């Protein structure tokens, strides 16, 4: 099946301007509510109807705006984008082009994450940022989590880990989900966004 990307839960604020905290928290609450409705009622929900009462509501860390940070995307020339082969949850390999590196500071430390698009993408409409961190396998889903960013003309972004979400395979093994590559494994706990699903 196609790689899942949960549009409702994937939005991250993009661009150079950081919104005020009240607006940021309201937007996050609204997004989580919309995601919950989709997961419970949506025709395309990855959660089988007979498992929704068990797996819902989704589990999240409390909102923490210290996990929202400005980032600079260092672009790679389109003709020179390296291809990353990401193993997937079904045992196959997904091929993505690495568009560039997002550099950011989190809690006083500098980090970077690769930003990707599916191989062969001509017009970029969304950047895919899979990542794992030191909570993966304990507090969060073992295979990692995802962020999605809307492209900006400036290369400046606002990464908000409060929007980090689980891939669809966390809820339904029929979905094929790529695992974060080694360069996207952060050596820091990211206690923001979606937690490991209830068992």
C-alpha cells in the first residue's frame, strides 16, 4: 500500500515569523481535535472500526512550546540530491531524495534533520521529515515519528515537534511506512507530539 502521510496531523508552522503563543496553542488544540475526528470517523482512517475504541483517543505529550524552534533549510541542488533508501515496515525499501538539511537549535543544542521528497518529485509541495529520538521505543512509537513542512521561498521554517505524529503502520500493519534514516535519529528525548499508541 502507499506510504501513509497523515495530513491532518502533519502541519507545522513554516516561514520566518513565529506566531504568538496563544494562537499557537489554539491551532495545536484544533489540529488535534480534527485528527481525533478523522481517526474515529473518517472513511480513510487507518484504524479499523473494531479497534477504534481501543486505540482512541490518541495519546499526546502536553503542549510544550519549547519544542517549537526556528530552522534554516540548507538546500541541495535538485540535480545533485542524494537518494536515501529507507527500509519500511513491510520489509521493502522506499526511495526518497534528500532535499536538504534543516539546521535548528533546541534547548540550547544544535541539531539537524534531513528533509525529503519521494524520488522523482519535480515540484515540491511538502517536505517529509521522519525522525527518531531517545524516547523512541519507550514513550513514543519505536519506528519513529513524522513531521511535514510546507515549502517556503526563504528557506526559513518553524519546526514544531508538538505536531510530530505516528505513521499509519502504528495503528494498522497493512500500511507501509518508511523508517527514519540514520542521519535523522536525534540523540535527545523529544517529549512533544504523539506518544506510543495504547496497547
